[in-house]
C-alpha cells in the first residue's frame, strides 16, 4: 500500500501552503511516500499569537481525523507546533511538529542555533518552547524580521530582512546555524544560506524528512 505524508498548514493562507508544497518537492522520490499539502480553512490568515495557536488545535484535530484512513504520517506545518501532543494522543500514526523537527536537525549542524521569527511577539512563545525541550543552552538568540505571514510574499524585502537579521544572529549572538521560524519562509532558505555562509534549516523539510525516515524504518520492522 502506498504510504502518504500529509502536511497541514494550520493557517488559511493558500500562498503559504503553496510555499510549503514547493519546499517539499525535493523530497518527493520514486517509490517514496506521497507527500500531500493541505490548508486548514478554519485557521486564521497567519498564526502569529498564542491565541491563534490555541484556537486552531480543535479544527486541526478534526481535519487530521477525517484524513486518517489514507494517511501514514502527519506534519503540522506551523513553527508553534499547535496541537502536537493532542494529535499524537488521538491519532494512530506518527505526528511531527516542524519546530521540534527543525530543532533536531539544527543540533546536528551546529553548536548554537538562532531562530529568525516573523514578529517580536513570537519570540517569547518560541523561547518557552525551547526551554520546555531543555534546549535553552543551545539557543544563541531569536530575532524577528517584523513582517507578518501575509507579507512574506514580498521576495526582495523579505530576503533583505532575513539577511540582516540572520547576520545579527551570526555575528552578534554567535549562532552557527539558523532556523527559519515560519513555514512561509521556506523559499528563502538556500539564498539566505548562500549569503551568510552558515547552514540554514527549513523546519518543514526537516519534519517531512524525519517522517520519511520513520515510515521507512517502520516498514522494515
């Protein structure tokens, strides 16, 4: 039976879902799992506050349950990992949060990672999450480009801000690997890495790659 990884964008922004779909295109391999991307229609245009995070959990769970029969693994494509533990408890399949997966990959690429956030108000939420995972000593810093989800399509301006903020994390905070703090930033990963000369992790790619590995290992068990 063909395996399927479902990647769910918990906001209602179809452009972001398109960016996610493009980011995982390189992971679609012959005879590998099908990778489908979906949008949570009930979600806000962007998940930018703790209230947004909390309010998408229930509709996200309903969507996942509707899709569960044809799905082998689920990826929550929001850097706050909304509903991660609830979905793991409710679903009989592996569930991956992109932040948790991104942290794991970043730790293999450097000693101290820096997070590039969309907004300053995202930073306390990220820091709480990092602390809850026991990774506080590995966090070099978290800085924001001060552009919301709806503005991430402004390619030249976004890349310029990413380079500026990423450079601060590298030079001032001592980060030797960077983590994109929003699924909508995926298209800028390679350009940012080339500009700054240090590894840049797209957490969506990290989560889908981890899902692929998990399914492959389960198939061999």
